[in-house]
C-alpha cells in the first residue's frame, strides 16, 4: 500500500451518514467541528461529543460553551458509567497505577471506554478528530491501528495547528486558559503521561496544588512520573531548576494513542 493512501483518498460525496466529531476542548478539535459542519452538515447528521474530565482546567468548559455558539451546535457528553465523576485521580487510586510505556489508565477508562460505551448506543459511520495537516503520519497510524472510518478533515483542508489558533482568534474566540499558562495542549493539568522536567516544573510554578497532589499520589502509588537525564524519579525529588526540551514542540496525546512526543 502506498504510504500516503490514507489521508488523500477520503474526499468524496457523503450523504445520509452519521458523523461524530470528538471534541477535546482544544483548538484543533474546535476547528475540526466547524469545518465538518460546514462541509458535511447539510447532507448528514453531524454530532459533536466531548469526554469531560474533572482534572482539566475549569476554563475548558467556558471554551466548550463558546465553541457551541460558534458552530451553532450543542456539544454532547460521553462518560464511562463506571466512573460518573470522570475523575482521573479516582481511576489512578482504583488501578493503583498512573502511567507506563503503554499509556495511562485514565485515557483507557475515561476516554476510550467512554467512547466505546457511547458508540454502543449511537451510530457512527465516520468520526472526526483534531488531526492537523502537520500530523498526517499520526492520522495514518490511527487509521491503520484504531479506526479506518476517520475523516481527516483538517488534513484535507491543509489546516495546521497554528492555523487553528489563528482562526479561533480571528473569529473572536478566547482560547482555553491553559494555553496562556504555557502548556502545549488543553489536556488535564498535570498529565501523568508527561515525563518532561520542563513540563512538570511548569505545573509546579503555575498550579502548585496540582503538582503537590500529583507528587503525593504518585509517590503513594509508586509511580516515577518524571525523567531527568534519562533517569526516572518521583516528582517529590524533582529539582526546581531541572529542564528538558522546549514545550513548544512537546505534545501529550490523550484519547487516541495516549503518548508523549516531540515534533
């Protein structure tokens, strides 16, 4: 198979289908929802669904409401019935595990399982995620390993992550507050998949209570979340001046692959 077959053979006439946009409270998924509705909303049933997470910044909900007004569509919620509070901390305590090479349990139970539960009761012919034009390889990997019915809407339209930020700002939308604190995405504050000392020291600076909570819980459970000079250590032992790579190109995926990567 040609290595670029996935993202360039999707464009076609789609009518009478159920298309689900999974909105993460990030800039890219917001633009993906808007473009999907503009491109496919007239002839298809387009729904926008969010997995709420208790540990996300409270301003994410404000952004969600603003996006609802912008796209002219109500955003639905999908949660795992086994975890009605949608709390990562509850999942970590329940599993006695926070993060490892294969991902984090919060993603599995609060994102993936919540989506699977939702899909058992709702049809989804196509799904849309916030893969941007600069994430083509990740979209292709998703289609090969997860779902083949992805509509890579932002890739088709050649919309980059920076384009998403610019589009929202040009339309007068205020970005989620978490971005203004210097974080590269709108995931939970103190994402346990992160290993960067730069990331964790930013959490300590901007959200000291969250840092303290993560340090206490991870030590109690026995998870060394941060890596300094190639060595894993507990957050409680992280030097305040420790640095890793610039967060500008650092990204933590939550809900699809549950991974950290540097562009």
